[in-house]
C-alpha cells in the first residue's frame, strides 16, 4: 500500500530522522522504496521482514540498496531511498521480498534527486544509471597505495590547486601526467567522451601499475578505490573517498544524456565535486563557454599550445566558379592521390548519394510536394523525404524527366568520384564498417564519426567545411572548432608529417584562424560577445518541449514573467529562462499531462 510522503522534489532534500529503536519497538523497521516501474516516480513504504532480522540480512539493508517488492499483482525491482521512516497510521504495510544487492550510496541518491529536478526527469531513470549492471552483495578489498615515482609537471599540480579549474589542454598533449598528479591526492574519477578512449586510457594506467576500474562493468571495483574511468554514466560511479574529478573533452556533445532527463556529465560532475568539497577540472583543447563561465582558466604557454595543433592547409574556393558543381577541387585531387603509410580520411556530414537535386531538363529543384523540403537521393537512387521518410522513384514531377543534376553530393556519390580521381580503392566508413573491410586501404570517406574510428592519419580532409560554419545551430562555431581539434589529434602536431586540409569559401573565419594559429581564444572571445548580445546559453537556460502532449503542457505553463517562449515549430517549443534554477522551478511546478512528452533541458543542437 502506498505510504504518505512529503514532496520530495522540493529542494533541499533531507534524510529521514533515524529514531530506529522507538519505531522498531512498535511496527518494525520500515523503509521507503522507489519502484523501477515505467510511469511511476514516487516511493512507497514497506516493512523489513522479521526473518531478515533473525538471519542478519537486515544489517546489509541501507539507503541505496536494491530490493524487490510486491507492487500490485507482481514483484518489481526498486531502490531504498529512505530508512527507518514513520509510515502513515492504520495502513497495513507489505513486506520486502528480496534483498538484491548494493546500489547508489545515500549521497549519490541525493545527487540523483538534484539531477531529476534540474533536468526535469524521473528519479528512477537516474538511479538506474547509477546502479551496477549486476547484483553485488560485497566489495573487493581496497587496492594498496600506489607510489608515483617522478614528480608530476608543474601544470598538472597547478590544475588541482583550485576547486573550479578549466584546463585548456592542447590537442596532442599527454593526459597521463594530470592523472598521476591526481592519484597523489587520492582516488579519482575520470570522465571521457567515448568508450574507445576509456578503454585505451585504462590500459595505459594498468601498464604503469595504477589501480583502475572501467565503468560500468567494474562497479564493485570502482567502489573499492583507485582511479575510476568511464564515459558520461561514470559520473555516478561509487568512488570511495573521492579526491578529484577530471572531465576530458568537456566540450563534447556525447557527454550529454540523450534520454530524459537530459543531464550533462560536466554539470553533474561540478555539482558532485562541490558537495564532496574536492577539485573538479574541466579539460579541453576548445573549452565551451559554459566551462569558461564556470571556472578559472589555465593555459599552456602560447608557443607550446600553438605547436601542439596540427598544420592546417586551407583550399580557398572563392575564386572558383560558384556554379560549378562538385566538391573535388583541382588542388584536392592532387592531395588525395598522395599515398602515405597512414590513411587519408575525407569528412563530409552528408549521408546518401545526393542532398540537393535539380532536373536536368527543366531545372526545377526536386522537392517534396507535401512538405516543400528538398528530396535527397539514397543509395538505392530513390528520392527520400527528410520529414516523414516517404520514398518515391527518381522522377521530376514537373516534366517527367528521370535525369538530374547533383547540386550537393552525399558521401556515397562522392566516394565513387574520389575513387575514380584518386585511382585507388576508397572505403565509405559507416557504423557497419568492420576492420576487415578497411584492410589494405589508405583512402576513406565518412561523416565526422569516422574521426573516432582511427588512431592516426596522414591527412584529414574536410570536403565542405562551410557546411559546419553555416549550420543553423548557435553552438555551430564551437562544434566546428572541436572537429578540427579531433582531427589534429589524428594527424599530429606541427612538425609531424600529417596535416588538416579544409575546403572553404570563408578562409578568414575565426574558427579557421583559431585552428591555423592554435589559439582557441580567437573564437571564444568573439563567441562570448555574440552569445551575450543574443542572450544565449550560458547567459540563459533553455528547454525544448515536444511530443504528442507538448501543446497541453505549454498551455499549462502559460506565459510566466521573465520567461521567453518560442514556437511552435515542427511540433516543438523552446522555453528560455534567465538561468537553470528558474527553468527547473518552472518545469517542476507545471503539471505533466498524460501522453508522450519530451522535455530536453540544455539542448545541444538548437
């Protein structure tokens, strides 16, 4: 039966009063459990079975424990979120049925409550992320103390001296000295953007004798101590006696959860470090404005930072005929014909064969009659609507012609052209591409995801970088520079044999100048002023509201003073508040309607 509960979504959250002796003398020990059930986000009271007290199982039961409970006609999993609670009178409580194992600590549950409030989502979703993948009833022994031989460099020691530090680390700088410096202070939590990077870093640390756990599979080992490494979900890892948190590539969009609640590992790490009173270091070659507004910036010497960025060659296309189709300039053809020991990777963020077609006979653009958007041509040479996915034969609806001019080629079409011009085999990199498919090949084409499939390259060629600079996203410039930083890691620093090649009609753009000079400030300073003028994050907070019930929710939200509401557009609204606290309060107090509703707080691609 449900117990009467206080409104737990109000901040700050307080633990229940542990007057255990008097309560156990009356009805026994009662715990409050949050069920792991879709559509339910409130806790219920349950009685600890007397048999557990008799055999000692009750001693392992604590806040955070994972249990199974009777819930209606079935048994479901749940988490103990409060202990020794005072249940409502004259209510017959049901008993817990199973103690499954360990779960998030009491402190982590408090952080999870904050996350669910801050990003307007379910507490159970956050607790599921913070829980081990399998049942764990005991922890391994804590690792022995590690002796770090050589003294870490001064920059690594300095990074840990302030509680709020932003370290602008050049793309090709080694990160191990910073982790070694952190180990000297105690157990560390290290968050990275990709599982490949997490595995590589874990292997490097093991080679030098540092105890390390890889999340989420080594949850128990992480709780025992040492260095804990993982992707965004590892920000909830059970690190024992936490001494510091390091977030590498804090600018990377993969650090934000895609499902509701859409929390960002960077911001959760900042809050966790604040509560634990330990340093939090945000590391990036191109720090986000959110990071720069939060902490004290630490930089490497100017010459050192510049040399760590790759050599950049810009192919200026302004003098070319703008009506000439195609992305393969004469200068580029010579570059792709060069054969090197390391591969050449061509990047274009356009899937399919063509993204923009015109009829060869009448010149009409090929558009969807229903949605009036350009139809794209897929690998099967069918025309595809990007709005509803409808497919149709390649036929001009105006004159009936089946011949088209390709005004904006996609990857599949360009792969064929590059292969012909380069006179060598060219592989298109997709999510399905296996290692065997690329064996012996030195020329590749793919979207930006291809940058994460290789450890080294001789050239990274951006076929149409203007597409990144002109993207309709307010973070487009930051994201464009981060692509160049990732490419710089693949080809190496200035003085190496590798280079980045960029085709553009905007060679003087601040993003390109920042990469050429190895100085991210050339972008961040101007970007900061633009965001201030336009009142965009981090100088405001945003949430995108969509789904079948979005209109009902927006009607309930109304038009609060100081809140800017934009939309609807394509079935979604954008809510903008002065800060994240005001936004969280507004979303929390607005009644949620039944039906599908998606609230995306801090959307990255608006």
